């Protein structure tokens, strides 16, 4: 077969060159030698072609700014990567052009946003983060990788690791919430899930830490908006998950759309060249976001595509996604001596290295296996994994009425609301090739769970976002006729995600009014929320005694929700992001600074609002269970931690309720006095444990110097001898406290 002949010829060629180079350059890794052997053969045009990424024009995930003949562009050696192409057959067709019809036959790399699933869609990442279950989160990414690679994909533009404290920003859906410690742990879990320990394996794929950096700090929570934060805050809040992903070996990074300190991130040498490739010594590949190279000119810091291309390649952006700047401008810039070819070589080296590491040079069709695609897609095993993930992503916000879990005494259950019989909106906005026809929605899940033991009476009640109240009477009639009303409210899947910032984040349309009318009937209510961001739920919290945050849980949403509603699983989720009382309170988060005038009741001249509390409606780390967990006193193995030693923190936790359950035991610290202000609490450890009713277990954490360090604006990690407070509990507001002194040797 032509392909086999090509591979043997090329490999022989590269191996010979490898041997030669090996003798000359000492011990070089096989990949590096093979990269060099290819780079040496390439013309400047071919090198720049590798730095160009174009989208499949049928599946755009951004605004198309240029129109082109894809196949001719590939044949001309002007394409290194494509995005939004999937399927064993379709990827094979494009790969055959690159491998058979170009001079050097360098294979393409195919990427897509496999953010939380390919076809077997798992919960949105913000929901998964509320599980605090790193093993399940890793498994969820592995399920996605297994399915996507069976469909010819090599590279996912995930995990999104942007920390954010602003629920008006629609992309909170994609991340891990507000905390850098939890965000870092989850970033690592997702990278490991996607990449496994061998990128060349047929069921693993290159991951991409995005969006580098600070994208979650857009002013006003407005999409793509200006980001202007101190370097201190950048380094202590927004960079840690990226550093953790780099440390975990993430294969690629993606630069962000936003400007940072006056410079667009995609053209920021400070961010990419100095921090990522300099301080962190990152040797992976950096891709721009969609047309973010071209947008450098729109930001107003470059003259047209040529200036944008120069700034981006100088900054260290290796590949231009759908910006068409590199492919059209770089050759001229190099020939005129404005851009040094060494920058091109560095970028192309990183791109080629990734393709070698994925095994694409050895077998460009390794991932184009239609048989495996059929076997792997939506398998029962994958659905089971996603259901387990979904169950643990659910957060019980209120259970004051004690009606959960629903017992079998409820024979007539009203199921009301625009999210009840709605498979599509369970998928979330970044659902790759997810399809509503593969979703078990809430109505299906509950009907399957109750079987003949109860009757479900459904009424939609209202739309997600309209002022049409014509469905109210039927919904009220149904509620009155039943023993309990399960009311499913929230957002549609495109109210969050990219391009979905919202200035008002109460329940859209007339959903709250519907809830108020059902409340008037006196029928007990279980409020199920399906949303992609924290919402303003002040009225709901005050008037509804049973509230369950279900997020957007993917293809197994209905089954997972039924598992929790009827007690097959005792909810264990803890919020990864705070819910505000009102939009006016944003940003509100748990790891706030003390200020010089911390809040005191009845005092005027202290840090407070006259019309709203300081604390959030629901805090980061908060979530209820059907049982209760009681924490004993913290025991420290010493009241002093000497630099270089370890301090053991032990806390007994008892399940004092009537259900077995999982609890996320959280450890926070406070650095009482430091060179810069420190938060009143910082998450520095957590462990998810399972306790049978009546069971007690001592949870042990170990603290050492790295846990107590912080970063200064100049990037130095430092620590200060002195008093530290340590807190342990099931959320940051209900904790046991102890103190210790940190001392130098
Ligand atoms: C989008 C997103 C980015 C995504 C890329 C490719 O604009 O910002 O997260 O990976 O384009 O779809």
C-alpha cells in the first residue's frame, strides 16, 4: 500500500539522519533527532504552513474571516492542523491529501473542543468540579478521549483552566470555578485523563490548557472584555492552574482573546515567552485562540495582519488558529529580516514534536478506525461512567422540608417546568457531537425510576425565556392534584458558554413567577436547577425549602437526578463557585482579603453594603447531604512547624445522620501576617470520604512549607515565619480552627 511504502521510506530516511545526528550531537532523544531531520528538509513556506490551523468550514466555532479551498491549501503544504473535522472517514480523507499529495507528506493534526465529552456528553466542567472527585473527573476526560480518538481526533482544546469570580461571564461553565488550589488539582486530573501516560496510544489525545491568561477576569463579566489586574493577582490567582497543567505535561497551551495589562495575550511576550516558555521552561506547543492573532490589530497594538503576525510569533505563539496571518505574512517578514527564522524554527519544532509524540509520523491513520469508532461510541460502560460523574456533580442547596429523598409514599408526582422534558439543554453549550436523542432527560429518568410505584404528571408551565404565562393554569392544576411538585427551572444551554455573558442572572423569563404560583398551591416543592453558571436565587432560597443544583449533566442527566431524588445516591457535591445575592455583589468569593476595616455588625465605617450582606448566598465549598457530618476538634502533632518539616493535622469526622454518605473534608489556612495581604482563608487540602451512618473516621492532612508559600508580583515564591490559622470543615464557613507557628530552621 502506498502509505506503507511512504512510512518505511521516510522512517528509514529519518532513522539514518537520526543515527548521524546522534553521533554528532551526543545523546539526543529519538523524537528530537527525528524533528531535526524533518526540519532540515523543510522550505520556509513549508515551515510556515505547519503554523497554520484552519477549521472545517461546515463546523465553525468562531467567525470565519477568510474563505479558502481547504484541499488546495493542504496540497500546497499550507496547513499544519485542522479543527472541527471528526469521524474516521472524514479525517482520513484530509490526512490522505497531506500524506500523499504534499512534498514532505507531513501528517495533519486534528483538534476539536472535546470539553466534556465527544458524543457521550458528561456534566459541564463546572458541575464536575463540584464533585471534588479527582478520580471521576480524570475518568470523565478519559471517556471523552477514548471516544474522540476513535473518531480520528488527536487533540482537544481542553481543559479550560480559567479561574473566575464572575458568574455573569458565560464561560464559567467550562472551568473549575473560583479557587486556584481546586482549579489546579482539577486541571491536572483532566490533563491526565485526556493524555494518559502515552500520547502515542490510540485512545489518548493531546490536551490544551486554555485560555492563557486571565480571561476569567474580564471587566463586568463581559465576554472578551478588558482584563487589567495586578501581576500579584495574576500570579496568585489566575496562573496556578496553568502552571499545574504545564507541570503535569499538558501538550499544548492556547492563548486568550483578552488583553492583559494593555497587551493582547496572544501577542504578549511577558505571558508566553517570559513566563510560560521562560520561567516555566515549557517545551510544548502554543496555539492561538480563533483568529486571536488577527485580533491583535483590532485591539489596536499592531498594524494589520503583518504587524499582528510579527507580534504573535515574537511573543511565542506557535500556531495561528483561523487567523490566516502567519500563512499570509510570515514569509515576507522573514525574507525582509523583520522576523528571524529561528522563531519559525522554534515554533515548527514544537509542532513537529507533538506530531511525533502522537505517533502520526509512524501511522498517520492510527486514529482513523471506523470499526473502533462504532464500538467505542456511546457504549454502556461510558454511559455508566458519566452517570457516576453526574451524580457526584449534583449539589444539595436546601433540604429544610426534609422531603428528600422522595419516599415511595408519593404516589402522584407533578413534574413541572421548561427543563423537565428537555434533552437538548442537558448537554451544555460545548457539547462537540453530543445529541439530544442520546440524552436521558429528567422526565425519562424519573419515570424510569418510579416505574409503576407512582404516576408522573407533567406540565411545562412556561418557556425558559419568554413572558408567556399561558401554561401557568395547567401547571398549577397539576401541582394541586399531586403529593409533591418537582419543578425544573434554569437556563437553556446557550445562555452560558462562549459569547453568553448576562448582566442579569436571576431565573430567565417568567420562571420565578411560575414557581411563586406553584408555591401558592401549598404542594411541597422540590426545585431542580439546570443552569451553566451560579444564579441569583435570593427569593428561591428564602421561600423554597428544597433546592437541588443539577447544572447541565449530559447524557445521563435524568438517571443521575433520579438517583439523587429517590436516594440511590446521597448527594455530596460542594460548590466550586460562589452564588451571589445579587449582581451588585459581584465579584463575591470565599477567599477574600480582610481589608483594614473588616465588617462589624451595626458599624457604618466598615467594609459592607447598606443593602446586601458581604457573604455570598451560597459559598464556594458549600453543599448539603441527606445525612449530617460532625467534626471534632483539630489535633496538631505540634504547635510549631519548623521550615523543612511537616505538620500533621488530624480531624475526626462522624456521620451522625440516617444515611451513608460522602463528605468533602476541606482544609483551609490563613497566613495572619505576610509581606502582602493574604486571604482570610485559602484552600490547601481536601479529601472526599465515605462514612456509613454512625461511622467516625480521622482525616489526616500534612502541611509543609510549599503549602504556606505565596507568590510576589515579581514571581518569587516566598514564605514568612509567624502565626498561621488552620481550619477544617465541610465548607469554609463551618469549620474547626487551630493555630501554629511557622519558624525558620
Ligand atoms: C473558540 C474558543 C476556544 C475554542 C476555539 C476553537 O473561540 O474561545 O475556547 O477552543 O475557539 O473552537
